[in-house]
């Protein structure tokens, strides 16, 4: 495997994007088939959340594994849920939208847990047995 792999940082966010969500959005967008579409840090009052679309299973599997309570210490708190949009997307895709959120956790605790999720995702990138066991190709990920 060589050098330690980690996700690329590429977002240049505008003044409307909460800075607390940028790094996790970067990591999620680096997954194959994942495209974040909306996010909110919760502003210390509501859960941290990121809405995203999925066009292939590989990235969704990777993210789900990293959020799972067996593989992440906050996995029992954070959730990936399904939602639905109100119109067809380009290519007549049904408007299924995924929502990663911090459950009941808000504020600094949620921000710190989001940072820890990125660490967990980066750790998963460097577990050869995991990658090989599920036939995950790192060339499909956007990595540094």
C-alpha cells in the first residue's frame, strides 16, 4: 500500500456553508458515487447533518461501514437515513436523498464527533484487509 492514504481537501466554500461541515463534506465527496447536496452544522441547537446523493454502492458501503457502531465509537449516535425529494433529477433518477446526521448530539460535541468520523474514514482507507476483503479499489477514491 505504501504511504498513508487520506481524503483530499478541495472545498472552497462560500459564506453560506457552515465551516464546521466542510471537512466532512470533502471526505464524503471523495467517496465513489457520493455527492453532498446540502449541509448544516446545527448551530449549537440542532443536529449536525449532511444530505447527499448516491450513484454507486461502493462509496455508500464505505461510509456506512465507517458510521456503523461496531467500527466507530459514536456510531450508535450518528445515523444515515433516507429522505425523498419532490421532483425527478437529471436522467429521470428517482429523488432518493440520504441524510447523515448526529442524532441527538449538537454543538461542539457534534463538531468533534464529525472530526473523529473523518479520522475513522481515513483509518479505514489504510486497512489493507478491509479494502481487499470487500474488493475496494483506492483508485476510485479521491485521495492525497
